[in-house]
């Protein structure tokens, strides 16, 4: 992408020539000055519904609505405009709500923009509504954390990478094609307008699936700017009747549960006690199980609400807490006990920490099946020093120079891929490998899988030396580069080793 300029100092004089395209790109920012504002659904807190379901539209006005109230709403996609069927329109001070139903002819499995009008005043949100054919028994969710786009002195030598890595993660997420994405905070580095603009454009112009975005401590560097773009610090959403997701704001100093949100979280969990799967997402870990500065130290991230949070998760059977913050991958239980491959089923709430987009282009793929979390792969940028335990990296690299080394013929992957039975070969763990391979390096690659463990199978194949045929996907966005998709599954408590050899 074009080279980014460092942010200008506040006393600099800036002359802007704004084209029509630029005006369109800034629409979401300018909408905050409208007489009405579409509060929900919105680009970062959308709704996912089947065509025979309804959803609530929430609008806020600058001044209370009195007298007659006329309201309309339309969803728009490449298939056309679809006026929604509105009922139960109500105004309460500055708040207007209505129940919306989809008209006949609405195209399923499509992401729509939403426009609302109230007494002639109009506001809109891109990618605010996803209409699906049905809720899936087996589906994937991609987790991003710490995109942190933007300049800071701490990242003086590599701050521009944050834009490139975010762009790449968007492309790879589209290849995974999850039901939705969760971005668990630190959306930008310093909470400035241009960086939120960049994330917004990536998510509404390039990302092809819904995304749910919550804050991290870096977003508190400019809370007004965060509110203009993302609005919500805490929110909930459902994926059908079986899955309930809750995003909690862990605050600037990682103490927000103490200050104001714990009672809200308790109430939310209590109201969904009968929902089979409950997932909480936020930014900071509950504990710093091994502090970098003080090994063995347990940090009080939730300001002494650590035990209360873990107890709440246990009380209501929360399946996982998804978070980031430390720019690392970690998998533990609430008491900092590492999760072992033999823990099937899991013995408590999983604390799933995902590495950062900013420096590693990392993300995690959650695989749900029949109301179970059956896999949680992770993928990160190949820098030659870290190894994603679930997915293959780029070309083999010399351990001293970290440069591609043609004398190293094999890239090896080893790790527990799935700890649950019954994952079909076509819907098993998906690892996107070779995203940064040159085409000639892996066009004729052979993928071989060896399996260790009782009753181990690989898509019906039991011969450890058999090559498993994978799908090679041409990258239309990058000339001469392909993605190799490896679909496989392992029986309970087995491990795998995958080798990619150059022809």
C-alpha cells in the first residue's frame, strides 16, 4: 500500500482537497453530526438473522421527537434495495425503536447496508445486517486482536506494517469465510481519526463477513473518537438460539469490571442461563499468568475482580473467554493452569488469548460443531522465529538469518489439531498455508501427514505415509501467490505432523 506519513503535529496547517470519493469514504464520521444517528445495528455491531426472523432498530435523535412520527428502513446490497416491514415504532425522548421484518424476495446469505429515515432525517450504516438461510450446526469464527494501526514512537521502525498486516489478515479472513469476526480491542494505536477510518474502510469495503468490534486500553487514548466510530464499549449478540456472545470493556487501566460493568455482566449471564453456549470476549487477560517483567507474577488485571470473573464463568458454564492485549498466544484455565491435549472435554472456561495483528498478522480460527468448540487454530505472520502450532508457516528459513533457505527442504508442523471426535474431513481444521510462498516454491508441494494415537484417522486414510490431497487456491489479489488449504481431522487425543516438501 502507499507509504504512510507520520501524523502531523497539532500546530501544523493542513490544506485538504476533498473529492467526491473521499466524501463518501468519510460518511460514517460525518453522520455523527446528523439530526438522527443509527445506533444499532451498525457496522461494528451488526445483526445476523434468517429471513423469517425480526430484529430491533435503534435510532437516536439530537432533540426529542414529538408529535407525528414517520419512519422507514431499507437494506441494500448488490441485489438491490429491500424496504423493511416496520412495526411497534416508538419514541421515548431522544430514542426511537422499531421492530423490522424482511420483505419477500430478500436474498439470503448476503451482507446488507442499512438506511433509516425518521421524519425526513436519514442515517445509514454499512454491513449492518447479514441475512442467512439458516444457523449452522458447524461453523467458524475468526478472532482478531490488537490491530493497533497507526504511528507511535514505540514502533518507530515498523509502524507502517500495521496497515499492511491488517490488509493481509482481511484477505485471509475472506478465504476462511467465517460466519463473523470478533476484534477484541486495541483497534488503533493512538485512537486518532485517520486510523479508525482505515479500519472502518477495511471492514466495510474489503471484509466480506460481519465483524463485531470492541475496545481495548489503546482505544482509551481517544474515547470520543472511538465512540464516533464504534459507539459501544459493551454489547451482546446471538448466533441463533444456541450461541450467546458478550463483549466486555476491560478499561484503560484494566479495571473496568470493578468500576462499572461486573453487575451488567452478571445480569447478562443470568438472563441467558439456558443458552447452551456462552462466549465472553474482551481485551485484557484475567490474569498475567507469567509476567514478562516478573516471571511467575500474577497480575491483577481486573483489579481484584479476577476471582469473581472466573467464578462467574464457572457458575454459568461460559465456554471461553476470548482476549488479546499481550501480543501472544496463550491457552489456560482461569487459574492459570495450561490446557493439555488430553483435556477432552475441557474442565472449565478456556481463556483463549490471540496474538496481535499489528506485528504478527496473527488471527485465530474457532471451529464450532454441535454446540461444542472443537478446534481453535491460530495463524501468524512468518517472521522466522515463531511457529504457529496449528498451521504451517511460509518457506523454510535459515535459523540464523531468518531468510528463505533453498537448502532446507522441509517445513514441519506438529501439534494437536482437534481434541474432539466427529469432525468431518471436509469441515475439519482449516489451515491457510503458503500465503507468502512464491508460486514456484509450493505449486508442486506434497503434503504428507503422519498420525500418532489410537484409532487415528485422516479423512478415512489410515496410512501414515499417504499424501493428503489439499486444495490450492490462486490468490487473485497477489500475483504469483497461492494459498493451500489443508482439510483434515484427528481422532480424540491424537497429534499430527505435516511436512511440505518442494518438488
